[in-house]
């Protein structure tokens, strides 16, 4: 375990730092995509969230698992991690000896459960079905196990993704699961997720009210409660309420529950911590009228743009002179041979953008590197650190 930790740490530190994005382009003249990580932004986001949230913050590793990202968040004070697979658990436990991982996926293989428990010391397991509870207790024996029941919440119109469509126990089943876990000697908890990029803070209080109904119906006092993720980011086409509004709703909902002071409160932020902390440099390989062909796309770092209507700020970087101040809407085509590899939303860029120019696309820290494939042999994997203001904030 110590050898693996040293290896991962060495790999995470094998990178270059630059004053700003322009310096990256001047030094590397990259013909490949480059992620520009802003450690100061990540640290600021993490510390702010931790200072506002009334409980323990679990970073959602699935959002961006790059070692450099995890190192910065750990440095900022994050010690707890929402993990959904054995590789994610291994990454956290082998990288951070003092890091705590929680198995938050409601459906798990038996061998995975056993290894998480025996090899990596995982004690918190999420379930949403009686068969899953049986699996966890069969493979762990139940000693010192905390069963967190994930409940179903209704779709939220203000969220980009409804994350209860696939997981979550209905109210009656959630109460039954709590009673069953308690009867078999486990600590118990409840969890929910209102949906990713949720623009309505009030749904957290509503979900907590549902939690109260389930606790009363089950007659079981939980030892932990997880309010999930969903905390949003302000994109170019998405204004969202301030983070303080979400915390006010959560505090009000918790106050109404009147839980025992010993109950642990968890949150699983992902996007809100890392989206603004990373931008992406791509290069224009060809211009066809108002269509630009670049070296990254929906099979790489930009897949989320093809799934939902998110628009990120972007700017042209040119080494031999200045790009025009006048802008025009351009379509960005990805590098693969698939004709579907086209970003659905146009980007306003310098009207004289040309082959060889670079484009910095901001706010790609979330669900970019994590979702990239190797289709056609293209894979974005280069990370550098920069210390200028992100384009979204500079504006």
C-alpha cells in the first residue's frame, strides 16, 4: 500500500507549472489538448464549501479523479471521498493514508464488496434494495458496517440530470431497509441526490422533509445523513443561486428534523469544487467557413456538452499577432472520424480564427477528463498548472 502511494504521488508531481495559459502555449506549442489546472481556484472552492457546509464534505471522485486534482483538494483539507468502485477506493486509500472512502454506489459485485471491506477497510455502504443489503452483510459479516439507505426523490425540473431515475428506494421500502439493517446489528443512515447542476436550493429542504417521514415510519435513529451532491456552477448560459442559499435550505431542513447532535451530516460535492478549476487548450486544425476542426471533442474532454445544454467561455490564443476583437459564432468539430463528433452549441470566437490557433475553453474541470475515451486513438491526458484567473472569472 505504501509503495503504491509513493508511486501515485510521484506521478502526480510529474508536471509543469506556468504563470498563465499564454505561457503554456508559448512554451509547448501543443498539438494535443492540454488541461490547465488552477490549484488556487480549486483550493478556494474546497475551503469555501467546507466552511459553509454544516458537516463532513466527501469529494465525488467520479467528477474528476486526476491525481493532481485529488492532491490539491487534499491539500485544501478534503479528507473524505465519495467513491463508487473498487478502483476509486483503491486510488484514495493508496494515495492518502489518512483519507476516508465511502462506498456510495447502490449496486456492487460481491467480490468488490468483500475486497472493499477486507483490503481497504471500507465500512460505509449504500444500498437501495433488500437484496443489496443481503449481499453487503453476506460479504462483510456486518461487523462495524454502516448501511446508508438511498431513497428515491422526485424529478427536479431545475436539475440537468435526474439521478433518482436509476437508483433510490421508495419511501416504504427505505423504511423497511432501515429496520432490517438495524435488526442485523448495523449502524444506519439515509442518503439522497436531488440531481446534478440543481438550480433550485429549496429541493434540499423538501428532500430532508421526506427523510424525516422515513425516519418516523421506520422508528430507527440514523447515525448519518447524506444530502448528496447537485450543487451547481454558473456557466455562460446558466445563472444559479449563490452557494449560501443552498446551505441555508439544508440548515433549515436539518433543524426541522431535530436529529441527535451525534448524527454525522455528509455532502458529496463534485462539480462545484472542480469545474472552475480547470480549462482546456485545444488547437484548430482546419477552418471550413464557420466550422472549426479541433483536436478534442465529444469522445474526449467535451462529452458533457453533447448531453446537456452547458456553454463554456472560450477565447482564441495566437502566438504571431493578435486575434480580432470582432467575434463570430463557430461550430466546433471533434477530431474523430465520427460525424456525430460535433459540439451542439456554437462558440463565439475571434472572427479571423484560423488553422494553428489555439482555443482555451474554460470550466471543464468537471466530467471532462473522467469521461474521455480512446476512440480513434485520441485521448486527452496532459495536465499543467497555471496561476492566472480563469476566463469566466476574468470576464
